[in-house]
């Protein structure tokens, strides 16, 4: 936030100095309004974890363990919950993903640094992989789902959870990870003979990249018929944009993505 504010302050100074008097005051007024907005409480900076639910309390304990540098304790908390009856899906959706969302909030609010965020994220990826070895998988349905974060999107834990959910439901899930160049996604769709593509974007500035990626996929023989769904934080308040970008639909979470994929491919 402080970087955005600093940028706006410098932009204001430059515009006030360089623009002609006929338009300068109007531009400066817009910047002044933007700067005043920083004085208001930011509702998006409130914690993602609610203390009134067992899963949120577990997520908070998990983060506390990691902030103390204790990966073994954090991992044990998750697997104790698994042994006590929580399913792999429940732990992914209601504990690990909310914990990761809280980490993102804390980083944006400058409450933790990059090193702390990286440590938590790396641990969560490891725990997710370990959980999958304890999961029950449905029989293979003969379909392939390919998941990728578009170029510029460096966030992929949510995307991994989506791929895991598809794999649990019997799909062959190809998870390419974060920040994948458009050309490589197009090649992967052809090479792996994908039936469904899931693209992820974390910031609204990446939506044009989503559009160009979908356009590139659609330009190929297989891509012309493949179904494409989108997700990620960039679509949280803009889900209506999915068809405008060329996608077949938007899914807000892993379970919704699986259901949408089933409808698009099998119905």
C-alpha cells in the first residue's frame, strides 16, 4: 500500500508541474481524491480467519507454528486433524487455502515480509503434497484437465488445490504451475490432449493476458474445441468477465471448478 501511495504522490507532483492550466487542476483533483482514500479503513485488510469455527482456529494455529519456524508442529496439526476425521478436501478448502489467503493479506498489509511469506507458502505446498498420498481417488474417467497460472501470475497454491480436486475425482490433472508463458500453455494443451483448461489470474492487470492466452489456445486445432474455465483472485469481483475474455465459465473454488468442468466436458 505504501508503494502505491508513494507512486500517486509522485504522479500528482509531476502532473501538477507539467500539465497545462486548462487540465492540470482536474488531474490533480483526481489524484487528491485517490490519496484521501488511504485515510479510510481498508475493509480488505481485515483477517480472513474467523475464530468461531474449528477450521479457522486450526488455520490460525498452523500459521502460528510456521511463524515460530516449526514446520513439524504445523504439519502435525494438519495430520492430527486428518486422523480425527477431517477429509483431505476439507483440510485443503477450509484450513490450508484460508491460511494462505491470510498470508496474502498480511503481506499486502506489510505485516510480514517476503521471506516469511515464502516460508509459509513452501511449507503449505509440501503439506498439500503429503495429504494427497492419504486421499482416496475415484476411478480414472479418461479425461485430462490442464491447469496453469497465466504469465505474470506468480501465485499457484490455489491452482494446485484445483488440480488436486480434479485428480481426486478421477481426472488426469496436469498442473503447469505459476507464470507460464502463453506459447507453452498452447503447446501443453496439444501435447497432453487436454479436454479442459483452467487458467488462473491473481490481479486484474493480468486479465488482458488471460484474454490473449485464451485467444492463442483457441487458434489451434485442439484448442478450438477444448473447454476453458478461469479462476483466481482477479475474478473475485469480476466473474462476469469470464465469457468476455473467451472462457466457458468461472469457478470461485476447487469444488465449483470440478462441477463446472464436469458439466462442460460430460454434459
